[in-house]
C-alpha cells in the first residue's frame, strides 16, 4: 500500500464520517460547550457506528484497522467543526497500549467499551515539575504485598470527569539497580486516594483539564499494563499514535477554518469583485491549503509506518507530522480570521475561538521545541544541550 494515494476504503470512511460530522457541526459543539457539557451524543453515535474503535482488534469489538483509519475519523470530524479530542486519548493511546501489551483480562475488560464508546479512559503523563521530561516523572508505585501503592501528581489531564479510569505513567524501583523505571497503571477514577481538581482554562473546549492527586492509591497486581521491564517501549507505543492523532486534530481544524474563509472570500464583495479575486487575499489562503496538504501527507506516512509495525520510523514521522500540522493549523486559522476582517472576531462567524484552540497543537502533547530537539538529535545526529 502506498501512503500518498488514498484507497477506496479510506475514501468511503472519510465520506461517511464527514456526513456524521456535518449532522452535528460547529453549532453543536459551541452549544454544548456553552452548556458546560461533554459531546456525549456525537461520541456515542460515533461509537455505535464503529468509528471510535476502528483501530482496535476485531476480537474485542473494534474495527481491526489502524491509526491510519482513526486519524481519518478525527480529521473529518474536525473539518466538520466538531472534533472529539478524546479520540486522541481513549482509543488511540490507551486502547493501543492495552491492545499491544495488556493481559487477556485487561483486553476483555476494557477494549470492547473503549471501542463502542461506552467506556472512556484518560491518560496521565504530564507532571507539574517534569514538563516534557518523562525521565523526571516522580509519580511512583511501590509494592505492598501483591498490591501496588501509587503516589504522585499529574497536570493537564484531559477528560477525567468523563473517564472510567486513567492510564497513569508512574515509575517503579528497579530491584537490581535501585533506579526508577517507567510503568503504566490502569487507575479507576473512583479509587480511594484519587482526587481530580479542574484547571481553570481560558481555552473554550468541551473536554475539561484536570490536576490529579494520587495519595497512596491501592491497586491490585493486575493494574500494571504489560511487562514491568518494558515500560519505555510500551510508553512510546502510545505516544506515537498520540502525535499522529494530534496532527489529525490540527489538520481538521485548519481545514474547517480555511473552508469558512474560502466561502466568505468567494461571496464578500467590497469593490467590484469578490475579495477572493484579490491575490493579497487569495494567495495566503492557497498557501494555507498547501501547508495543510503537506502536513497531511506526513501524517499519513507516520500512520502507515506505525500500522506496519515500524515504531522507530513512525516516531520520527509522527513528530514531524505533529509539528507540520500544528504550524499549518495556526497559519490557516490566523489567515481565515484575517480574511473575515472584523467579522472574524464576532461570535456570529465563530472563528475567533479557534485562535486559542489552534495554539493547543503547538503546545500539546509536546511542544514544537521538543520536537525540534527530537529531530536535531535523532534524525540529524546533533549533540544534546541537556
């Protein structure tokens, strides 16, 4: 399969998801956010139609496809104006990690619900003092008989209020060396000692952000996902899909803003011809479209490599795709707002809120500077400054 020509199956999936997105659209998202509610109706309908779990194994209720297909789902929902951020987290990160490394019991218990949307899992890696440095994570798990006791703090964890559990990145002590190594734990949100505090965000979104406090949360032995000694491998198996899906999120948003601007530039007439006839308006929109298409190509390459089992190749491409998509999205949104002039800042046209939303892809789940570090070191072989 080539990554640059879309298959008929992918075109059909894109078309079907676009139709679902159109039925909900931006108005649904804005109304739901204003009411302070999650996007439950769209989430559950997408689940019933099989879109949420398209990347999960068929034997556990999923579609048996890959991140390539899940990225199409998120991109098209975003292009319709109603992206589901939790697609990045629940099926892409948590579902992938459990499907690849979980026990049979963990797969049976979690994957069918993650696939049909009846269960939702959040993902907790970021910490107040560690930032993007996963080596500085201080959330630690220690053994107590056959149980684990988990203690630590996490910040900017999306959708915890909607989640049944959080896949927490902690660290355990290596019995041989005494050093800490990363491990993944499934932590139910109703566990004793688990507290969530909402973070007051300027960003207007359906998915709320939380700080988590874990105070000696007691977990059974089977809360640990995968092998205690393979923590980093398992962690990166979830982070590559996260970056690919963040690219899809950004490309969808950029496409939505651009489509609105093109429609306006085609119709809005100030002098004798529509403003879109003027190159000062038309060229920046054409450039924004080119940048989004280029980012989409890299995203498809990354998804293809990941689905083919090339974790190392996918790591490089996923980081590049996320970087390119974030930049393209920010530029597309900025140009769309500018095309509208004063109207771009009105509630009626609904583009101004995207200025803040577009910024998210540059910052999360990893900053563009950390991606440039990754490419400098891993791809170009340049020395580290840290």
